[in-house]
């Protein structure tokens, strides 16, 4: 039922529009201001947080459509879109100020997990979110190479005795790759792995983040258990290739995350066919659609696919993975995965709004 164009009517309609980050209405969350009504004209400022930057365009269009569809007599609408600043609250026993912690894992190595983790982080950052990336793949740290920062040396320590992550064009990064000479192996047992991951979380100056992306080691090992114990993860993204031998391991990875109470945010099918640049014909070298089918069977969201693309390998070798978000052969696939992930998280927040975290006083 439509309503008259009055202040009360406008406020009631605003209370029906949900903020994609918190799952609460934008009026209550003070994300609409400077509401001005002049006869049949309405103007206001509307803000979304950087946490949902990847879906800003669709949400802004939805907001304007919501007002037009539910306000009788509205002939002109002027919405000034602004950024709504909402700092992250401390999470976990170490007090990290981050809104979402996402682990990127795989059942086996060689499926492009680290490349997808780096591309996901860069995609969120490019959209406008504040992102950090932690390379927890202690035995095979690839993130420094993929981001072109593998020769920066050891991270420094600030005046508060906190590790200062390496700056990758505005994105804080920590990896064992900064601390171990290239070509030298890390031979650690479980307790040492636990200590390294804990130190990266507890003793690092990550700053105020929307997302902390964690590149997990392949398989089902100690790291997932450690993370589930020391920090509340938002969820995990599982990367796999289409062939059955890879999917069997991916299913085990999903089972592991569920066993340690880490929600699975979705699956990504990497190396999903090869599109010949000369004839535009598709060749399913490793098969196609296996991850989508497995996701449906396991009741896990399917986030998207990325075909075998030579430029992705070339950018990774050159340390210019950010170019994957600009290259026409890969950008549409990766951007779609980022948008789908953020959109799914927004949908989950609307269904079950997270409880606000209260500061501990005293």
C-alpha cells in the first residue's frame, strides 16, 4: 500500500529498506540524512558502508526504486549518495578491528587457491572496501609473489611492539614468505603453525578493516582448527577445479570447515574450461560444471567460475595480479565472484541480522 509524501510516510518507507551490512533498516542505522520534502519533491543523503562497496551500484538503484514505488505523489527524487562511516568493532580474543574474516581454502594444492584469494582481496579493495590479506599457507606462501612484494624483506615493528604488515598499494599483507628466504623450506609441527598464525593475528597492526582474507594451506590440517579457536570467522570460500579427483578433496575441505563450525560461503570453480582466443571455441580440459553440481548437492552457494586464462598465470608470475581485475579475459569472471559473495553475505545479514557487539567496560 502506497503512502502520502509526508515526513512520517518517508520515514516509514525508509524503515523498510535494509542495510546490506547489518541487516537492519537504514533509517534506524542513521544512513539517511538531510531529508527535505518540497511538495512532491524529495531529496536526501543516502550512505552505504565500504563493507558493501562491491554492491553499491545495485543497492543504490534499489534504494531509489524502493522510494519511487512506495511513495504516492513523488514526482522528483534527488538522492545524494555518500559513504556512511561505521568503524569495525573488536572481534576475537585479540581485539582485531575487522568486520568480516574470510578463509579461502581448497581440498588439494594446485587448483589456484592463492591466486583466487589474492584476486578476491584485490577485487574487494578495488570496489572500495578496506581489505587486508594474511597468507596462512606457511609451507607454500605465494601471496608475496602474486602481489609483487616478495622482495620487501621482513615486516617492521612499531612503537607498540606490533608487527606492521607490508603495504601492497594500500592493502596490509602478512606472510611467512617475508620471513623465510626464497627456496628454503619451512618444516614445522602443529604447535609451531598454531604459534605463527596466532602471532599474525594477535601481534600485528592490521588497522580498521572491512575484510581480512586468509589464504589457507591446502588440505584439512591444523590451521583451520587454530583459526576456529582464536577468531570468529565469517566463513570460508572453497576453490576447486572441475574434475572429480579435485572435487572429492573439495568436499572433504567443506566437511572440515563445517566440523569446526566455520560457515561455507561458497565454492568457486577455477580452470573451468579454456576459451580459445583465436576461434572462440571452448575446450573443457578438466571438465566443467563439477563444482556447481557439488555445491548444489552440499547446499553450498556457487559463487562462479574462472576459465583457464593465460593472462592470469602471466600476471601472477609478474607479481601484477591486480591486472586480473582489469584484463578483459578475466575481469568479468572475478568481479562477478566478488559481487556474488558480498551479495550473498548481505542476504544472510537480512535474514539473520548479526548481534551488535558491545564494548567491554571497566
